[in-house]
C-alpha cells in the first residue's frame, strides 16, 4: 500500500510523491523543481528511493540534480532516454519494484508529446506525465498524431477504476473545449460543476480516473458519434476514422 502526496510546483505542475505506507521511503515522479519536494521530505523525514521521469521537458526534470545532491542515500533515476549520468533506462514492458517488493509499476512507452515519453502504471495507478490530462491531452511535439492517438488508446484500455495522476492542473481550461464539443454530455456537465467547486476551494482536480475520462475527455472519444458529428459540423469536414478525428481535434484545440 502507498499514499500519494500532491506537490504543486511552478504555475500548474504536479509532482507526485508515492510514499510507502509501512516505512518512510518514497518515490518522486517528475520533480521539475526540487524546492517543494525537499520541504516535504524534510518535514516528514522521508527517504527518497527513486525518481521516475515521464519525459525530458524541464518542468519534469529540473529538480533532479538538486534532489540527488541533497540526499545521503543513492537515488535511482528512471527514464526512457539518458537524461542524467545516473539514469537507469526503462523500456516497454519492464516492471519496476520498490519498497522491498511491496509496490511495483510497469513501464509503457507512450510517444507523441515527446518521443521519450513513458507512463508508469499498475492495476490501480497511472502516472502519465503530459500524455493524458483530465478532459484533455498533451500537445504533439515530437511524435506523430498516430503515435499519440495509439498511446492514448492504450491508456484508455486500462481498467476504468485506474487513478490517473497526470502532471498538470489543466482541467478547467480543458473542460471549456470539451463542453464546446459536447454541450449535452450529462457526465461532462456534472464534472464541470464539480471541478469548478474544487478549484474555488483551491483543491486539485487530479487524480481523475480512466472511466471518467472515457466518459468526457474528447481525446478518448474519437469513436463516439456524438463527438465525431459535432467536430465534423464545427470544422465542416468529413472525418473518416478515429485517427483523423483525433488529429483534427488536437489541431483544433491547439488554436482554440
Ligand atoms: Zn511536457
């Protein structure tokens, strides 16, 4: 069993701290900034065993060097590409084991936002960096639209109950776009109200779940006629398959 602590950094980034419930050991996911992580580590007297990196962008990795230099213990740093001299390289299908084998995460390669992007997941949890967001998805910077669509489709194939820990609080903004496309989606309307309440109270809207995202995230709904029809109407184009729907949707959102 683990507890997951939410660490805010920069404007809207989340760094996730996975704490072993039976010890003071923990894992840090995407520390773009060391300061807020070191504060919690000191306050709760934690020992960082490992750092998991989803991809190379600065707001996910810039805190790594400081975390390594501030620790007396050896910290394992996992990433797909060699981002640091101490990087341990991960690849598709690999299983990472932590806390004396009490907790493990699988590696899934999800290129699209960047080519080195990976997600870490198990039966309950998903850490997906900038691939899937609540009600949205990451921009396609380095990969192809087909790669990003395939990555998102794989994430959507995880169990509905999977808790999704993405790296940004973009939910409210994403929902404006989602509502624009599916103004009659009941679950979307309910979620908009819930998110608005949470944000007014300064609360995070993350984690979300795969089940919820499949019900309202336009980027996971490229097979749904309500979404496809609405997009075809708005863009006045014919969309012949889910990939062309996803591509049109992502480009539309980029300029929305
Ligand atoms: Zn990124």
